[in-house]
């Protein structure tokens, strides 16, 4: 009877076993450099990079292999400001991957001839606190929803009784 062979097909003792996962490159990193004085923070969002200033989202940076038409800098704004922002950013348009029609989000496309200049101009507007850039926070949205519910509740019509 033969002696069982020792299994030598173990992982090699090199650094690949303990390698740190490489993080993705930051898309359009120059945008973060431009708003660095505002101390922005970033969080991953739908395979993109959301940019927050004081816990409020201001931009999303996107550079993906699929649906490349929406790559670029997404601006958080309001529908009311689209026309005035279009004068400022002639190549700005709706985001097609959202599939919701017109939303508050607009994109300065990465393939636009003036992409870098437009993205830097958007950073200037954000730094100046331009009201055209919507700054949404989850806590702020929840507070707004609660306050609108309070104002739409029917008032008691009972006379002489204190409301609970």
C-alpha cells in the first residue's frame, strides 16, 4: 500500500493572501480638488461617488463603462432652476439612467467640449452658496415632510375644548 502524498496545493505564502482591496479611482477628481476648501465628504452611491458639503449632497461624480452618456458631474438642483442653469451650462441635460423624465438632477456630460470648465464653474457656484444648487440631506427631507404633515392636518372644530 502506498503512502498518501502530502497535498502541496496550498496557497503560496506571499502577499496576495493579505492584499488590501484596491479602491476604485475617483472619477473627475479635479472637482474634489476645486471644492476642497468646503471640506467635502464622499460616499459611494449606485456605483458613483456622491459628494456632500456639510452633510448635504451637492454633486455626484460618474465615470462608468455602461451608459457612458451619463458620465460626468451630476448637479443637485431644482426643476425651477433648470432654465437659468442652462444659460450657465449650455451642454447640461437630463440624466437618462434615472428613467424618470425630468428630475432635479442634471448632468454636465464628460464628453462635452467644455466639460472641465463647466464642472469648475459648478464648483464655484456651490462654494458661493448659489441657491440653484440644491443641497439635500436626509434629515432635512424628513423634517420638511413632518412639518408639511403638521400644517395639513385638519384642526379640531370643537369649541371650548383644549386640543390634546
